[in-house]
C-alpha cells in the first residue's frame, strides 16, 4: 500500500498544473558501488584462497615426490586449513555486506529524493528512511552472504578437483599449480560479475519500493544496452507498463540483467 500520494502532493504544490503525467529522472547506479561491494567482501575471499595456494602446492609436490599412503591426507589438510580460515572470515564479511547495502540504500534514497524534487518541487526528505525498505535490505544482505560462501565453496571444489585429479594421473606439480591458480581466477571473474549483478538487483528492488510507496503504478522500461543484452529486453526499451501489465521478468530480475524501471507519475 502507498505510504503517501505523490501526485496529490504535486497538485497541491502546483494548483494550476495541467500535465497528464511526469516522467521522473532515470536513476543509474554507478559501477563504483559494485566495485565497493567486490573489494569489501568477495575480493577478500579470493585473496584468502590465493594466499593458501603456496602451501597446497607444496603439499602436492611432496606427495607426488613421495607418493606414500599418508601423503594425500597432507594435501587435504592444507585445503581444510584454508577452508577453516574462510569460515572465520565469513563472520567478518557479513557486517561489510550490511554496511554496503545501507550505503547503497542511502545513495539511492538521495537520488530518488532529488529526482522527485526536480520533477515535482516536492521534497520528500522527512518522509523517506532506510526503515521503509528494511525487508528488502535484509533479503539482499542474506543473498550476498550466501553468494560469498558459494564463491568460496566453488573455489575449494575446483582446487580439490585439480589436486586429486593430479594425484590420480601423476600430473606434474607445475601443471596442477596452474590449474589451481585458474580455479581462483574463475572465482575472481565470477565474483566481479556477481557484485555488479547484486547492485542492479538491490537498486531495482529499491526503485520498485520507492515508486510504490509514493502511489506510482506506472513505469518505463529502460534497457541496459550493455554488450550481452537480451534482445527481448532491448525491444521493451521505452515501453510503459503498470504493475498489473508488466512482463513476468521485471527489470534487473533475471541473472545479470542491467535493465531499470523509470517511474512515471500519472494524474487522474
């Protein structure tokens, strides 16, 4: 349910207003916010696995050289030791995710307030707060925490696969080391993409919530126009929808979708 009726507030501010609608400014999240998330959280997971590689590589090299019954357990112990360190790190990263989400909400709230003020002359400063979107923030905090753990788990699995495939095939240590470094690099690339996607998803959610609490039901589809776009999304660019007529795959909802919704305020 709307918390206030922005259209009525606008008419009150401009009694002689004759326009049938006002399109609010498109709010585009800067890539620096995604970079901040990556550096504060995901990058630290990648760095932890990178730091663990020399000990794992050394244990693997010893195992290949000796090939004793107990040697494979030595390699597993190094992987387990790194994983235990990551478990402790996760406890530190959850507050970092929360801080990022709150800063992103604050940024979006300021941009939304500015867009409304510029388009309508109505200042929503005293009417907006982080508490209005608490449920959405908590959802995205939990989501990111889960994704961070998943990035770590995938890195561990790929490193373990490289090690034990190497032991089975007597692969030279330098080749296994290369495979392990590539496993970490894959995690890094995935993490960068996830951070960008999570920024789009959080800001898309905030856009919907801020629009609805203002009693605005209509919005325009804004395509991301990025390199690997979805043709069906690009075809919707500029189309107007309501919450009732919108496609099921909303802007920013599908994996790595960078599309946005732009609020359109209608006057009866």
